[in-house]
C-alpha cells in the first residue's frame, strides 16, 4: 500500500478492508482521511498532535459526549501507545450532515429553522461550557490546533511578525484589542470551549433543516467562552450571533462578553496569518492581513 498512513492503519487493524481513501485536509497537527466513505481518521503529524489525540480520545470526548445532546465523534479505532508522528491516530464513524455554510443560514433567515439552529447551538455551547473536568496538563496548555495562542504570546508575535506589514490604523486597533483582552483575562472565568466553531465543524441536515452534529474537537481547551462566540460572529454574521448571545444569557445583556467576542473576532485574521507563517503559506498570510485591513465591524 503506497499510502504510509493507510499502511499504518492496516498494520494496526488487519481485519479492516480498505477500498477507498480520501484526503480531507492537512491541519497544523493532523492529517485527516476519510476511509471507505464512512470512517474519519486523524493521524498526528507531530508530538503535540499525538498528545492531543490521547487527551481527546481517552478523556475529553467521553466526558463531553455524556454532557452534550448534539451528536459528536466517538472513537472506535485508535493507536495511542506510541505517541509519535505518523503512528498515533484515532478513527470514528463519519457523522451524517453537510457543513453548516453561512449561506445556509442566510437563506433561512427569519424562519423557524433559523431560530431552531440558534437554539441548538446555544444549548450545545451551554452544555459544553458547563462541563467540569479535573485539571489536566493538556488542557492547561493553551497552544493548540488552530493556532490557539495564549494572549501574551499572540501579542508578542503579532507585534514582531505582523505589525511591519500592517497599516498604522490596523496596528493601533490590534494593540487596543490585545491590551483589552489581556486585561480582561485576569477576571474572566475559563471554561471548556470548542475553539474552532464554523462550517468545517458544524453539521447541517438539509432534509430536516437542522443542526445535526459537531466535530473538530482537536481544538478543545480551557478558555474564554467569548472565543466560541467570536467564531459565530466572524463566520455567521451579527444577526445570528446576537440571537445566540441573547439565548445564551436568557435575554440578558452581557456587555463584557459581547465586547470580548467582537475583539476576538477582529483578531481571527491575525491568528490565521500567524498560522500561515508557521506552515510557510505566504498566500494565507497575505490574504489574512488584507482581510484584517478591511476590518470586522469597525
């Protein structure tokens, strides 16, 4: 077998008959494959990814699955005794559904299905954010998949690596947002967050017109709940974000949470630019910086 990852899978599970392999994508710490159109496998591409897979499969997903109602992955295959790139992997049955693209919510805006989508996502976030876990080294380490840098390191890297390529106005806004978030982090409670909500990780049942699953738990960590809302704001727009925020707080106004979510959302392109630098993708760097210059809700 020419694919070394599939050879590793075959060596570990010789009973599996592999008839079809599709490469889903290559993330910062993982290689992702769909096998036989029904199974998803994530292979670690570095030591950090391998350790994260162990934490996810053995501790996080079992606890989260007991706490949330929305379907999430359940590993049925794993190789975690050797935490090395190319060897460590987990595999689970592919959840039904298509990516929840922003255009889907736009086409149903103002309908009962749009409201139901907000209700389902908020229930999922509430249940996830309420999960209680014992202290674990892997959760305390904030540098995770998706370039989830802690604010202090993000501030340092943005100033050193991105400021030279940003306009004076963009530099001023970034400095203001980073300073405010670092100041607020001292008093903000940390909860279990998904860390990468969006079309790639939220699933939609077109026939039932409903949110039907969540994946992408490789980014889960302890952090500010505003980070999850920032993803909703940046990817699905203000009306949907504001409805979700209202439901999350039972109709009450949480100005501090709203302010932090807007600041995190504005900084998302800069995180993406740093990711581009890390993987030597100059196109991603330039596109992310250009998008940041355009601004998000300035």
